[in-house]
C-alpha cells in the first residue's frame, strides 16, 4: 500500500493543485459556475478511484457529491464528509501569490482551500483509491461532499433528512480540523457552536455634511463602535444578559488534564507577532480558544472609505458579529439574547436591525468509542506517537446535526496545522500532512473494521 502511495505521490499532488485552481467560493454568486465545476471534478475523481453510484445530488443551492462502495452489507460502513467550497480570498493584495494559482514552496501548498477543506477532503478520495488499487478496502464506505459549508451548510440538513436510508453507516469521518503539530498529532474531541449575525445602525435618512450637521446628529458609525465596545467588560466577559446561563463549566481536574497538552505561549505570541495575549480573565489561552464562549466582530464598515477625504456623517453603519458557543448553549438562544440586548442598548437617535445568519450547535465527541480508538491507533502507527485528544475552538455545525438526524458520532481526523492560515491570506497545507493523511486513513478503516466485530 505504501509503495502505491509513494509511486503516485506526484500525481496526487498535481490533481489537488488542479482542484485548487478552481475558485469555488460559495459565498459569492460570481463564482457559481466555478463551484459547480469543482463538484464535477470531485465526482470524476470519485469515479476514477472506484466508487459506485456516484452522482451530483441537486439541492436548493450547490450539489452534494455522493458516492459509495458497498462490499458487504454485513460489514461496518464509514460515511466520509467533506466540502469542496472555499472561503473568499479577500483581501487579495495580502497574498504572496494569487490565491487560485497554487504554489508549492518550502514543503507547503499555498492556495485558498489548500487545507480548508480541499486538501483534507481529497486525502480521503486518494486513500480510498489506494485501498481499491490494493484490494485492501476492509469495509463499506459512503462519501458525502458538499459545496456550502462556508456559508453554513444551508441545504445539507434537508439533504440528510431526505436521504437517511442512503446515508446509513456506523461512523462519520471528517478531516476539517487541525493537529497540535507534526511531532504531536492530536484528534479533535470537541467543537464550539456558532451564532452569526449582521447588524445595521441607521441615523439620518441620508449622508450629511459633517461640518453642517456634526455635533447635532448621531453618527451611526460612532454609535455602532460604542455599542460594540460595550459588549465586553474590563475582564473581557461578555455583557449580554444571560449569555453564560447554560455554559458548561469544566472541573478543575478536567482543566488540569487540558493543561497537559503541549503549548508554548512564547512561541504562540511570536508566531502571531503579538506583544501579549488577550482574553477572558481567569482562563488560559488554550481554554479561551476551546471551552469558553466568545464574541468577535468579523467586519465593520460605513461611510466613505475610498482614497482621499470626504467629510460626511454616514446614514448607516454595519458590522458582522460571530459568537462561538460551548456545550449547553444553543445558537437560537444566544442569537435571541444578542438581538434583544443590542436593540435595548441602542440610543433613541438611531434605529437598529439585527439580521441572523447561520449558526450551529457545540459538540463533544467521546474518546472511549471504537471510532476514536481506531483513529488513535492509526495516528500512532504513522506518526510514531499516541495522538492527544483536544477540543477545538472552531465550529463544524453539521456534526451536531449528523448526530441528531443520523444517530452517528463523528471522528474528527484533522491533519492541518494552526499555522496553515485557513480563512486568511496565504493559506497553506503541508505536503507532509497531505501524504500522511493518505497513509493514515486506510489504517483507520482497518482498525475500525477489526474493532467493530
């Protein structure tokens, strides 16, 4: 098996580069045909790898690519989930090379989607090909690769509900997370939930001359900044009433166990060029990014932002705000609390509209399951050390949905690194990580099948 991987490594990488050249940005309608073209690419590669019943399943948005290989209904079935859409690449000027012209440099592939999630998703297709070519597929497999993860998987829930029989399995495998490091592999055992909103603050009914009206009319940009600033107190606690009501507090023993994971604060600050870290008082950096809820402004705009000067008081100001949630919080509950609070703190001089976007629920996956133990054995075999269980600060909202709709737990076999800069300019994915994933995944299948008997 490893000989086949070695002999075909260059082809595997070239195929990934071809997919990365397609700008499958689901959030921007101008890339619609590119998103569809990427779905067709994934379909073709699944067919070439040996999958059966491969098709583009239409949804109200972008299609889900489905394929399967059922070798014996009596054997376990692995359901592989991934996504072929990518984040917008803006701001383009901050990329060292064009985001959709992949470059291999210093052992890494630089391109939008290299790690999130094209590179990691493609590992599964190539690992499947490896098993098929070597007659070593030990169990059944189904693939469900969607094209709307970066916009909240808006149609995946409907697809899952309508295809429960087709999606039957024993475990869901997802590679859309990261590891602590190449010397310290880890398996993600928890994900935060998400509430994402957009706010609009309106003052006067038109833009005004800042000299003639300044000081007499509320400036929506100023007001919005004040409102946002008030959402945290001096200890960086979130001030929305009831925000922490249902937050699951970890015991001191659990926090001590988390603290054993390798983490170097000085290197963390150096990597981000920070003078110091920042966050909720009373918690470590690793805790702030995994077991605590957060509120962050993801974008803010209004008024004149072009070259030169234009002295106006803008009629409107906007912001996009995301809240990461932890176990026992729910997206609907937090969105409602945010909306009520934000409307209540607005002065009478402005009008406020809160527009909820997508959300998702937090999830914790068991470490005593057959799937986790099989994954841990696979990592240990290829990396030479046991993987560390860690909770991630990111969100994959569909994990909770899979559990509620399909009754299946997920095992989160990520091979990316925090330094891969997903969602940022100069996103990358290590060639080592890409190939290590292709090597590790077949071992998971083997161990999972053996341990499920």
